[in-house]
C-alpha cells in the first residue's frame, strides 16, 4: 500500500512540476556563458599586448580579474540577478565559482568571522575543489606511472 | 577569430552544464563537480590543451579548465620530482585563481552585508 502511495505521489509530483523551458534556458546559458568567455578573451588580449604576458601565462591574471569582478558584482547583488536568468551561463564559468564562494562568505558573516565566514566560504565551492583535486591526483598518478613504465609519452 | 571561437566554445560548455541541470536533473554542485572531473580527464587524454589553442578563453574561463590546470600542475612537477611532485604541484597553476577567490571573498564579507 505504501509502495502504491509512493509511486502515485511521484506521478503527481512529476505532473505538477513546472516544465522547464529547455530551449530558452540553453539559449540564455549559451550567449551569456559565451559572452563571459569573450570578456575573458579581451582581458587576455589586453594582458598580452600591454603587459609582459604570453599566451601561456596570461590565463592567470585573466582569471584573477574575472574572479574579482564576479565577487564585486556578487557583493552589489547584481550577479545573482544575472544568475537567475542565465542558469549555467553564469554558473559554469570561473565567475560562478567566485560567486559561490563570496555569496557563502557574505551570507554567513552574521554567524561571526571565524565560524561564519571562515567555515562556510567553501560550503558550495568545496565540492568543485575536492572532486577536481581527487580526479587530478588519480589522473596524474596514472600518467606518471605509465611514463615511468615507458608506456606513454 | 579567436574571439568568435571563444564565444562558441565557452557558450557550448555552458549549454552542456545547463543540459546536465535540466535534463540530467543534477544540482548545480553536482554539475560543476562533473564538469571539473571531465576537464581533468580530457587533460589526462591530452585533448584539453588543443581546445585551449583553438578557443582561448572559451576553454580557460569555464570551470572545466580548473580540472585541466590541476592535472597540468601535477604533471609538470611530477616530471621534475617524480611521484611526490603530484602532491606538491597539483595547485601550482590554479593557485592564482583559488587565492584570489579566497582573499577577495573575505574582503567582500568584510564590506558587504547580506541582502534580503
């Protein structure tokens, strides 16, 4: 009986769930995400032409500037308005990572600067760092062992 | 021309993220974790570097490049110092991004009050 209720509930809830406008969401994510990357490309071009960076090293200041901009916009409350509209378009670029960290830090400041800001800053962004690091470790380990075994270049 | 490819490739990576959220019904945290891991895997296979040559910031700005940079730093140090280099080098390249995010998030928490 309870099993029956459960499936009935799932049917009901999937009927009631608002249809996500997939095409429009994807379109918005595409052009806003693309635009953020073009801003990054402009910054990169700027750093290469006006400072002593090359294609390899220009990524660092570019990412740093994008992160600072995103944190400033988050503090002013602008980024989250964009994010509601753009979905993954603002979440996937590195600016979304900065937004996740700064909004967690600002939100929890009422709990104090050590337990609130310090303890919660990585609440949302932590999963990215943890999974990125573990995956990178495994992959680098495999590649290093293969290279030492003389199998891969 | 690189600006156009940056727009297209960067936009497409965001669309993949949107599809994971809408069709795959993943939370944003799951989506970002999946993208970072795929960036790391693509770099392990030597593909991501070619994408960066081709699309510039279109490949370095999305969060997938974080995974790529983690593997890159680890591999660089590992070539010089052996296995221990993986541990010492993993944050070598991403350090500027993570440090900037921590430092300026902290400053933002000092300045701004939560809204709503």
